[in-house]
């Protein structure tokens, strides 16, 4: 079976037709018991969980996904921010503020000096990892420009801070261009199919992006160019969410069968309004169904990191953190130059969570979550197949917990208010007992080294 067949409309619809009704209590118990083993689910089981509508069934689903999330990722939440290089775009996607047809948008492309200024502003927030984004425009933002920007980000320092890992979300491109990104030292390459329903895809996309196959097979070209860390995603609201989730899981399973490595991340953005663009989502997703999507994906692909952006409101984000999300953006701005200028007149979409990283960290610490700015796996060659082995066995937790605590300690020393520092130190002291005994003594020594001014200590 090739990838196109794995996500084909006929295949996905036939599975949905078989599992269109809410599973019986007995069937639900069987599926959730299997999910508890953290080996994933088949597509029929995923379809059954997506058919849950009763309050009791949803609560059982959330309890199961919360348990799996804690057992694999603990209470950690990894933080990052997007950095937009350019909003020039030759595509005219119906839902996107960067659409070439959006005449009200003020176009901007960052110079390398401005890239450095944006990077310093993000470092001052406490960020250690960024997600580089830009519109598709071969003239204004060719691959060499993106690579130069990545090098500029890595070389920019501010006080004791720096960006240690740059992930990338740019348009589908060639194997040769992916090789350039690999050589530049990127972490994860993210690209969302937006919608797996081909008729809908072709109806809302115009320009080079309208090529469904080019988008679908991009991760294959990236992998063949040496990028073994990749992220998949769907823009929910374009088509029936049940279809999208099944196709997304099928895509992930196909990639794992074909290349031996599943996705490092899954992203679940919902359509948001954008200035200058009139677009009503044809298949809007309610908050309840959105949380159900997150829970089902956590059980279906348990090893993968799940990303939630600031598109969503604070209260919903915190519920999502409990049931499946392990990575999130903070302090985000979706227009070029917005971090250093403090202005965001040309955003790609409206943001719902506009809290500062500091405000977000205060909130999640109060709820018992551990903020993490860790980038250790990328720099220790724990990517691709090596990461999958650790994640699937749960061994990754022995590395992630101490590394998360060390990066949080850095944040407390360099950026925290007195209140957050006090609360954070209490959390670190409490969680030191969760560090693997074989690493605990060295971990405590490294905490003291950070207090004395050292940085970037990791296992």
C-alpha cells in the first residue's frame, strides 16, 4: 500500500462506516485496556473512540489518555515560540492571512539584523527553541535565505541565553533543499497536510500548495535527505474531524512502516480568523470534540510529542495539557518583526492565548506541571529511530526529567520573578526524588553549577 492509498478517501470512509456508532461499554473497555499498554491502536479502534458522544464515555477516554501521557511524558511541558521570517507568499490559501490575495496585509521580510533582534527578544523571554516559519515565495524567501536565518539564530546570544534548537515549518520542497536544512542543523521539520480530504484540499488551496501529492510526500523527501525528525498535523475545521484524525494516524503508521520512524510530533491547530480574509470553516470543531481529538491521538500514537499553539484559549490549553499535549508555544507572535517591535499588525491568524511566557509558567507551575526548555535529545543524536526506541519503552523519561529540571533551573536563575523563582525551586526540590537514582547525585551537582553561572548542562 502506498501513502496515497493509506490516506485515501475510500479507505478512511469505509472504516468510519464500520465504526459509526458509539462503542458499547465492553468494546470501549477493551480498546482502553489495549491503549493502556502504550503500543498504539489500529484504525478501527481509533474510529470507535472518535464515535464516543456520551459524557461517561468521554470521561473514560480522558482518564485513559491522561494516564498514558503521564506514564510517557510525566508532568513535563516543553515550551517554544514561532519566529516568522517573511509573510510574502505566492499561494492564495482561502483561510490564511498571508494569502497572496490579501491586499490589506503589509508585507515584510526580515533582514539578518532583524532576525538577530527577534532572536534576542525571544531569548529574553527565556526561550531555548524556536520554530522558524515563512510564506512560500521563492523570490523573497528561498531556501538559502532560510538557511542563513537559521545560522543567524544559532549565532545570536543575549546574556547567558541562546537558542539551542531551531525547528522548521516551511512549505513542501525538494530533497536537495531538505538536505540544506539538515546541514544547517535543524531539529524537527514540521509540515501539516492541512486536510487529507483531497477535494477539500484542492478547493481551499491555490498556487504551488494546491498540489496535494507534493504536500503529502514532503516528509518522504525530507527523510530521504537525512531529516529523521519530522512532524505531522492537520488544520481542523476544513473537513470532518473524524476523517482527518484517521488519515493522520494512518499517515503516521505508514511512515513508521516505511522508514522505521514515526513522527516526533503531531500538531492539532484549529482554524482561526485572519485580518483581511473572509473564511468560514466548513467543518468547525467544538471544544469538546477538539479535546476528544487530542485524547484519541495520545492513545493512538502514544510515543509522539503533541503540540498545541496559542491559537487556543488559556483554559482549554490547560485541559489539553492534562489529557495529551506535551509541547506548547508561549508568548507567540505570528508576524515578522513582532517580538522586537512589540507590534503585530500583520498576523497570519488571531491568537487566543496572549499571556507572556512568565505568566503561563506561573499558571502551569501552580497546577503541578514542570516547564521544560530541553533540547538535549537533538544535540545527543537521540533523534529518529534512536528517539523512538527510548520513547516507546519509556526509557526517555530517565533523561527527560533531569534535563527538564535543569533547563527550568536556568529559567529561574535568569528570568523568573521572585515569586515564580520561589515556587519553581519548591517544584525542583520536590521532583529531585523522581530523578533516576543513578543520576541523582550528579543532577544535584549540576543544579549547584547552574547556580554558580554555568549553563547548558544536560544528560
